[in-house]
């Protein structure tokens, strides 16, 4: 008697789970590229899994660091825009292929926008964790070290008998899977 033909699964194997090192490396890449898909790919994970992890850890260091990654990059962008608003940009003028003059062009719309993007205290109005993102933007390396080496959570209900961070993250993910199973 012949064996029935076995069907091969077309499902791709699940990538390795998130861990603290991957989370920190993802955040470093996110701050550098401002692209969730590229940052997730750089640590062997998917964009969707990154967003799911963030949702599961809402309000915890990883979530705040995600916002801070954009704040961190936004600070450099804001500085460059401020310099352009204050000093303008050089505009070369050519005649018959030769540079004859360089003038400066100022963009008043940029100036008005930069002024309107600040609140009454002068802080930028950006994210849902505004003050925390601004604070941690100045301590970016400390926040990444906390995510990579320290607690993944801000506080504990019973500090004496808490499971380690990897176990807690796994518990959060497992609870979410019960509510929102994959492939749904």
C-alpha cells in the first residue's frame, strides 16, 4: 500500500521572538532611519510584529523609546530647519554656464511653521509622550541601555516576587494572543 502524498506547508517559519537586545537594536535603527519596516528588518523581525509589540507594551519603556526615537531624529531635523529659517539657503546664479553671483533665499513659511509648532513654553508639540520623549531624547543612550539591560517595565505591583523581564514580555504577548490570535 502506498503512502498518501504529504502536503508541504506554505507557511513561513515564525521568526525568532523579540528580546531586549533586538528591541534596543530596533530602536537604534528607528532613530537613524525613521522607518519602522527597515528597523524591524534590521533585527530579523517584521514591521507588523514591531507594531504589535509596541501595542502590547503601551506606556512601557519600549513604547516611550519608540516615540523618543522619532523625537531624537526630529531634534536634528528641527535644528537644520531652524538654521535654514535663520540663515536662508545659498542660491547660485549662472550666466552662460559660469557662476556669476550667489544670493541667499529665506523661506518665511518655514519660519512661521517653526514658530507655530511650539507651545507657549517653547517646547515642540509632537507625540503622545511629549514631555517624556523630550526628556528621554536628551538621555537616549540611557533609555536604550535600560531597554537592553534593565527592566522592560516602569514599575511592579509586588517588587519582591516579579518574574524576569523576558518572562513578563512573554506573558504580555501570550495574553495578547488570546485576545487577538494571529491570522485573524
